[in-house]
C-alpha cells in the first residue's frame, strides 16, 4: 500500500476520476450522506504544503500547533449546496473542504469504490491524507476505486470543492442561473465482487421494436464469463458470453411486451447476471424517431407538451436534492398538462430522471454548453466529450429520456460548428436510439416572417428554437401573424418562449417594462395562436416552470436577483399565464 500511495503522490496525472458504474441504487453500498465538517477557504490556501488542510493535522506534542481544524467548525449537509446552508456563503464562489469519517470492514474478495453523483464544480478527493483523484464538471457522476487505500476500521475522507466560475469551464463565466456549489448530490461507498458488472445497455433497436440491442461490460480479472439477461414478467431469457475485453454484445428478439408511453409508463424488472455478479433494474422500452416533420413515439406522431425546469427549489432558495424536491417540480409539470420536461441547462440528478420516467414524463437532457463557451480553446473538446459520455452513460437505459441536447444558445462560428458537429457524431456513436439536438436562437426576421437559419439544424435530428416574441423581440403589426419558414425538412420544437412577470403585478398590462402578469398572459395567448399555423411544429416548451435565482437579473423593483419568467412565482403561486398554458396543453394539443 505504501508503494501505491507514493506513486499517487509522484504521478498526479494518474488521479483523474474513473468513469462511473451505472445504477448505484442496485449495488451494495453504504451512504456517506449526512453532516460533514467543513473548512471555508476563500483564498484557496488549503492545498499548499504549509496549510495542507487535506492532511488534517493534529498536535501531538505540547510544542505542536496547527492553524486549521475540521472539528469545532461549521458543518454542512451532503447532499446539498453550501450557498443555502450558511448566510455568509450566499454568494460564495471559492473553495470549501469537506470531511467525514467512516468505518469499513474489509474482505479479500471485495472491491470498494467512492462514488459521487455530482460535485459543483471542481473536486479533489483525499483518503486518509493522500490525494486519490480529481474531477471537473458539476452535474455528472464519477468514482474512484479505493480497494487498496482503505484501512480496516476508521477512514478519513476529505473533499475539496470549488465552484468558482472559469473562462474555460462548462458552463463558462456567465450563465443565467445561480451558481450553487458543494457536494450537491449523493456520496456512496460501493462494494463489488472482484469482477463486477460495470455497465450495460438494454434498449429496443432503433429500427426494429421487436429486437433488443445492447451490451454488458465487466470490470475485473475474470473478464470471460457467461452472461444471462432475464425479464421474468415476460419469460425472457437470453444467454451469451463476454469476450477477452469483458464485453458481450446483446441482440435478441423481444416481441410480447407493453411499450412505455406517457399514458402507460410501463417498466419491467430486468436482471443482468454474470458468474461473479448480478444486478437488477426497472427498465422501460419504447422507440423514438423522426419521420419528415413528425416526431414518432412507438411509431405514432406525438406533440411534445413540455416545460423547462431548473434543478432548484425556489421557496428554499437552494439546489433541489431530495426526492420530495423532485416530486414537487415534476407534479407541477404534470398539473400543467405536460407529457415531457426539458431539464435545463445541465444533467439533473439521476433520481429526477427516474421519477419522471415512472410518472410518464418524457425527458430532454442537456449539457451545460451555454452561450459564452470558448470553442477555440483546445481543452474544451476534451471537457465537452467527457461530459457527454458521463451523461449518456448514466441515463442510456431510461425510456423516458428521448433527447440528448448538446448546447443552448451558442452562436455560429467555424469552431462552434465543428465542435457541435463532432459532439453530435459522438452522441450517435454512444447511443443511436435517441434524438440529438441543440437549442439555437439564430433567426432572421423580416416583417412578419421568421426564418430559421442556423445551418447546424441540417445535422440535428430535430430543430430546437428559443424565441421570445413579445419580450426580447417585438411582435409584428397586430393584424399580421408570424409566419415561420424553414428550409430544413425536420420537426420543430420551440425549446423556449415566454417573458417575465411578477405574480399579481398588473400596474400596466400594455407595457413589457412593467413586468405585468397580464402582459405575460397576452404573450402566451399570441404564441399559442401562432403555433396553429406552423405545420412542422412538434413541440412547445415555455420558459419556464418557476421563477429562479439569477444574480445578473438586477432590476431593483421587479427582479431583485431573480429571473421572473416562471409560470409560477418563487413561492409557487400561479401566474395568469399558467392557466393559459394548462388550457392549451390539456384541451387543445391532444
């Protein structure tokens, strides 16, 4: 073990996070959630040899002294953002060191992994005083194997978290939501056999809904093993064997099943067994395709009635992190009449996606490649690729997830176009069973005509347009309707539209600058009237469900650090626009 620790210290490049195993809920694990001791490090001093917070030094002799300690200081809950837990951290953007101790009973036939569901934004992880790894990216899971580094009995885990915005981060320096930092999602110590089932992909084939396509992947010394896929309810058993690399390709008939739909979100227990490991998970089966200007779910045209949702609980002014948080947000979406949700502008918690699946809500998942990303930076390609791989790896077995979105409101340039093109093909190579898109706002207006122009729409499976007619862009003359013109023979989703209003404010319903409830209602009435004249429109996604924190929104009377585009106020009150959207979704788009 001493040799391993020495190598980790000499070769820090070996310490980047490993790709995470999927479906942690189905593993043997111990939760490390709860209260952690913390040191607040605004000047980022704790990494140096002099301070070395990660060593957690203790005075041993009468003449010893240390100038830092975890014990006796503040504590923070994990999972949870640190900004909402202590008043002095409200707008904090720097480092915080987290510590907790845990006990382990080691056995020779088991492997151990520290699994982090997400940390925003950069993380350095130390176990028993030695650095074991680091990860960049605030919304996807990662893990480290610690089998040889754990001690029998008590172990000390320290995590340095830094949420400072970076020019070369994803997202970059400027974004229109609150920068909640911390260990925002679950932490688990996972046990596995020496050779375990690390990954599997079990979904319907893209071009044949009567066939399962996929794979099973093992990790460990015994890579060649017999594999069985069992779906007991349907009496399905398929046997195969992994190769020398530990991978088995799956392809078998799958006929007598109930397809997953919003009306009947059917899930089956699927058991994956190897000679040394087994796991089971609830999985649904469906197809999602494009035919001309239609989106087809299980071969039938569907209109996506959606809402944009940030992973935030406005009443608590915090990141959403519990199942009750997710349930509240998704039940609001169901009450609105939605059949899908766009989870913006980053991958939300895996539990949120699974809950949406059980509730019959289709899901759009998105990377935080947002507006001011520097596509000319050579390091960005690697970061974007990693985030895409981590997002798809985690949720590729979710029937509810129908769209991978690569970006939001990026602006056309050769570096951007080549970067998103490469990401598109990477997404398709990882998962060809879902639609891939990006949300663009590149349009040209001439009178009452709106031309969809971003050339990357020719590549994407569906067109996704953010448009704010009536808010950032004035309506044309009142006696004319907007005519949308596309040279791309593809379905269109309005991924964002709407405006801002303060609940109950009707000072001047005729002016946008009054933030009037009536003015916002008028925007939505005109938008839905316009939709009826767009034959290639296949989805509508108001921006957004509920008012959310955004420090850049600085109007001292109406915004006060909040983006007020929610159909609900920050206290959950229904604005007039809520009732217009609900009526349209429930009564007019069936």
